[in-house]
C-alpha cells in the first residue's frame, strides 16, 4: 500500500492558508488514489525530540563509533522514531507558511531531527554527500502573507529555496509546489481569490502525483 505522509507546518489548523491549499490537493489525491494510506504529522502537536544534550551527544558518539550511554540511547530512540516514520513514506505532502521570509521553527526542528548521516544521507571521501531518501515525490503548498512574485528570490525567499535545497540534499528531487500569495495584502476578498486559484492549481497537480 502506498503511504503518503502529510506534514503540516502551521499551528493555525483549518485557518491556515497553506493547509487549506494542501487539503484541496489531498482531497483530489484521495479521489484518484482511494486505497492509499494517509498519515498526518502536525508538527505543532507532535512531541518532537529536543535536539540538544543527550541526543546531540548520542549523534556524535555514533558518528565516532562509540557506544552511547543509556541516557543518550534513550534520547536517540526518539530521533530514530521520527526518521523511521518519515523514510517509511512513499510520498510527501507539506503545508508550509512563510514566517519572516523563512519557515516556521517547528519545521526547522523537524528537519534538524531528520537530516542525520547514515539515516537520510551518507558521506564518503570518494563520493561526497549522497541522499538516501530517493525515488519519492514531494508536493509542497506554500503560503505567504505578502506578494514576492516580483522580488529577488535570493533576497527574500528562505522558504521555498531552503526546503528544495534540504530535501534535495537527502535525495528528494521530484518536488512540485504551488504558492498562495498574497494571503494578507489586499484584503480578504483578494486573499480568498488567491486561495481559490491556488487550490485549483493544487487539485490539478494531484491528478498524476
């Protein structure tokens, strides 16, 4: 059975514009793939491991071929559980708002837990870095309060560019996306029109995902 992991990176639930767009994609996807399993990871409700202290010590102990302490092993089990859920998926759907030109801090924490050598990427003197999460498509619904379509992406976009970079680093290169912008500028009527258009675009992308 194909398993799609739906990662929600907004704490606003159904009021979130990125989740509204991702939900529209998901509804169309379910129609086309009724037998697929959908697993939702709400990052603001998940008990994500705090990646410091024992967890960080465990990481470096493992990297240097040492045996982690009991406390470190317990902390690392939480990291491994998050990674295991992620890599077991066949497809990914993300709902990601822009916060201060970047991504919400809970998504960054999730990424910092996921991106671990030997689990989601490898490194060697001969081949350098190599992603281990390969052959899996990813759909991202981005939302932005402002309109940055005419702006220099190198100056303002640390949302889409960063996610594509870090996902590509771990091997996810088939990335499709839609961007809802602006969701605040121009008033509610303009924002609703943007959302409706972006939802329609997302539904189209669901047909062959």
